């Protein structure tokens, strides 16, 4: 594999104009396709196989008018203090407000709260449901402005008016201030790590190239595949983070080869053959983990995984081809200033560079002297941070999780005050009457049964289809949608279904968005452990092949569990308990979004393997060339420690840059991924890994003979590219004699 990528790197260097032109054309075509493509419709979350989804499917089949796809808004009116909304003056203001909406090009209807009984018991709050003929994505700005103008008209009359529902929902778009800050931090870190503005700009340029193509493709495929803005933002987030990191790793290796005396084309080939091989493997692990999200069975999660996987695949291709091509364009400007201006012979320069011990090598030697202490401190710290994860609760955010500055959140609070906390999360009971002999009696029995269940605030009269084969009943819980009591109520209502079927032959299904959210959250909880087991098994297998060791993969898997557990602890502390919530702009605590744990496991698995591969590949490279286990650890940190640390800071900065967005989904992803990467890179890979390897010694690289014969040799260290051992690898001390020069095993073109 290393030989193939060595040749590919040299080819890209020589054919740099062709490679650069092809990527530029791909970028222009992708952006053009995304700009011309229609926007995707919001299909909502679904979970095939659950009772909620079965009920929705039954409604689509028999009662399509009950499942209108048009947008909906709720105008919530509150009378001034000491007054009732039913007073003549206030009633007139409400009716005039609703009258101003009539005749709108996209307005289907606006209910009269005084006729529908949508007035609170104390008479202070009322609401009107406004339905539209178009979906949310197709509502025009004129239609939205008319809704907001109508609310303002009522406010001018002295009423408090807020707007809930889906009509004002908008997909979150990237490009805010916090994301730009994250990119700026990444740029500063690149300059400090590489010591060259050109080299830093090269990494950013290639990352933006991959991200631009990925974002354009996701936008172009949004309508036919039903991709949401969350998919696009995840692709942007991952593509930018791994794109910068992969370019950084290859650029760093290229500069090392140039410092050793290799010619530019040769250095490009060696960089792609060694670091590029590691990039391919690392990218493949991220890709597999993200594609594997499809086994959970949630279409939205599958789309997010596919979008992120596509962005990572593009980042790998860009790193392998465009990065070495840009080496040819920029020439010596990619190198640090000290190396560009050095006048000493290359061999002398290489010996002096090898003799300098950086922070990474000094840290590795510190760990080698105190491995037990480092291991205990790091393990206990991660364990302590992971403790809150034991209280993890999963749910899906609604208007209650939005900022109190939004009208949707204020409408939610008004409706809770006026009609009870459960009003915002009604349950839809679908009754299949196709096998019932007395449909009316069966529907009435369902209503009476629901009314008798503790926790049900009210039950509406059943609405039947024309042929009376299906009935819809709305039950309002006494508790809020995300509360544990509402979850238990859904199960209690479902437990009544067998008795009703036995007595009347009618089938009862409990659905609605609240029940759907509960079903998805439970499915996520049930799938969490099996998915984690699959990911851990995959990690062990892949690392077994790469490092040809039994204990290294086991150690990597355990370290991954520690970093993920700590990340979950942070999510619980921030989003459930409210720790540092104000600092991060999170105004409402509640359950962690149900999709996040599995999504974070999939993404962090791949990223953790990135750092494992880049750090340990240099250690194994030294070990197979004759270095002792301790020397191999120091060599790995000397060559890769600084780069891995810089890559981790960049990735944390990019992920943290998305915390400032208003979407709870994106905020949760940003916090979870930033925390997981920080823990994995700086605690697990930088502290626990060298400590464990130091304690294991030669046993860390042990492989049974039978596995040695069976396993393929992928050679990501580039062993086949070298006839003899490089002086800067076999020992951390350059004064050790007898080291040969570094030479490629394949001939020059």
C-alpha cells in the first residue's frame, strides 16, 4: 500500500497543474449544482417498525387529510394583566388580527378560538391555529411577514402575542461568528505548528476545497435524498476538521523528508506513501463508523452518517492528490524559514534536527519514568468526568429547548401556562376499526378507557373516516412532553390496547410527535450498547491488522471507551444539569438529544483511530527498525506528538465553533465532539497510551505466529520504502553510532 501511494504522491507532484485543474473544476461544478438545486422538504424524524410509525403509516393510508403536509402556526394571545381575552375589546382585536390573514395566497384556514373553545379556563389566554397550503420550506417571505404583521397588530391593541408552530421554523445555516472564530483559531495553530504562513494556508486551502465540494454535493442531493440542513452542517463540520488534520499530517511528513535531504518530488512521494497511508486508514475508519450508523434504522441518522462519510472521503482524496500537487506549486515556501535559509550541509542539518528534543519527546521521557502515576491520574480523571453519564437521559428537543428570546419558546410557555404543560405534546390515538362490528361503540370505549388512565388531562371526541374504518382521538397528558411521567403514560395507554382488541376487535396505536420522540429515544438507548460493541470490535480488528499486535488494539479500545464515557459525562453535566450552560448560551436544560450518543460514538471512534494511527505508526516504524520499546515511544512523540496535539486543537476549535448556533442538535454535537476529541487526544493518546506501552514493553508488539501468517501486511509505516534504517528513527539519541541513511526501496522516475 505504501509503494502505491508513494508513486501516487510523486505523480500528483509532477502533474500538479492537471491535478489542481481537476479539483478546481470539481469545486465549480459542485457549487453550481448546489446553487441550482431545489431545497429539500422537511420529512421529519421517523423510526420504521415502531408503534408510532405504524400509526402514521395507517393515517397516510386511510386518513390522509388528517396528515396534512402544510405548515402550521399558532397565534397565542394573552390579555393584559387583570383582563380577560374574552372581553369585548380584546376579542375584537383577536378577530381583526385573524381577519387580516384571510385571503393570503398560502393561507388555508385560521381557526376562531372563541368558536373552537381554544380559551384557557381563566380566560386570559387563547390561541388560533393557522394552516397553510404550502410546506415550511415553500412558505414565501411575504407569507411569513404577513403572519408577523398580524401579531404586531394585536400587540398594538394591548395584547401579548407569540407565534408557535412550524411556520417560522428555518434551517440553521452555517457561517456565523463562532464558526469563523473556530477557523481563525485553527489558522493560528497551523502557523505556530508549521512555522510557515504558506504551509498553514496550504492546509486550510485544501480543507476548504474538500468542504466546498462536499457542501455543494449535499445541497444538490438534498431534494432527491431528503437531506436536511443538519446533514450539511455535519458534513461541513467533519470535512473541515479532518481536512485540515489530514493535510497537516502529510505536510509535516513532507517537511521532515525535505529536512533529511530528499528532493521535493521524492519527499512528496515519501510523505504520501507513509503519512498518506495512515491518512487512508484513518479516513477509512471514520467512513466505516459513519456509514455503520445506518444499521440503527433511523433514516435521518443514516443520512447524517452518509453525509459525514462522504465529506471524510473527499478530505482523504484531497489530501492524497491536491496536497502533494500544491507542494510543487509552492516549492520551498512550504518549509519553515530556518530550513529555507539554512546554509549548512543537509546531512549536518539533519543530524542537528535529530538531536533537538522537543516538548513531545521530553513528555514521553517523563511518562517513561513514571508510567504508573501517569496512568492512574489520567484514568481517575476521565473516570470522574464520566460519572454523570450514569444519569444520561435521552429525548428530542422541541420548542421548549429554544432560547427564551424566540417567539416559539414564548408561545410554548404561554400555552403551558394557559392549558397545562401537556398541551404542547398531545398524544394521537389511532383506532383501527376495520375488524370491529360496532365502530362507534368501539371508538367510545377507547375514549372512556383513555379518560380513566391517571395522567391524562383531557380526551377529545373521536374523529372517524367516511367509511368508519379508522378513528383519531387526541389525548392531552398532564405533564410536559419530555417528562418521565409522559413517557410512562404512553406505555400505560399502549398496555390498554390488548383488552380493547379482545372486547371490540379494534386495534389501538398511540402516536403523535411526543410518542414518536419517546419511541426513537428508547430505540437509541437499546441500540447504544450493541453499536458500541460493533465499533469496539471493528477497532480491535483494524488495529490488529495495522499494527500486527494483540495488546495495542485492546488498549486503544479501552482508551476509546474512556474518552467517550467522559464526553457523555460532559453532555449530561451541561445539557441535563445545566453546568456552564449560561457560558455556552444554553438556556434550557433537559434530556440529551437521543441521536447524539450513537452519532458521537461513530464519529469519535474514527477520530480516535486517527490519533492512534498517526502516533503509533511512528512508534512501530522505529520499533521494527530496531529501536527498544522505550526509544520507540520517544521517537513517536518526537515526530508526531506536536503534530497530533496541533491537529487535536484544530479539531476541537472547529467543533467548538458550532456551539454558538441556535440549533440544539448542532450545539449538542459541538459540545460532545469537542469534549470527546480533547479527552481522547490529550489524555488518552498523550498520557494513557505511552504509559501503558511503557509498562508492556516488548509485549505491546507481540503477535502470535498463526496471526502473523494469516493477517495481511498493510504497511502504513512505509517499511517497504526503505532499504535501511533512518538515523533519526532508530534511536532518540543522535549520538548513537551505526545508523544508516534513509533511502527509498523503489527507483526514481
